[in-house]
């Protein structure tokens, strides 16, 4: 369980983070796990505050945020 920095917590946030991190680990994008998890969780919190409640949509936004923040080679 991730220690969410907001009081308006829902298990959909945990499920979304788990889904996103599972994908990111399997695709080799979570080598720096804690850093990647922080970016993903921040994206989920931002979307949650904007009213997004669908766990799949939250996970997608988290994955997108991590992929956009990945260093370019």
C-alpha cells in the first residue's frame, strides 16, 4: 500500500498504482523503482484531484507520465 499524501484516499488509487507499476516493471521501465513509483503516484494523485476515478484511466495516466519523463537516448 502506497502512503498517499492526500486525505481523500480510495483503493482505486492503490489498484491503479499496482497496475501501472506491474506494466512498467514487465516492460523494463522501472529499473529505478522508487523514482518511477513516485512519478506514477504523483500522476495518479493529480488525476484524482481532477476527478478521475476509473482505476484503468488512472493507471494509464501514470504510465504515460513515467514514459514522458524517461530520459531520451
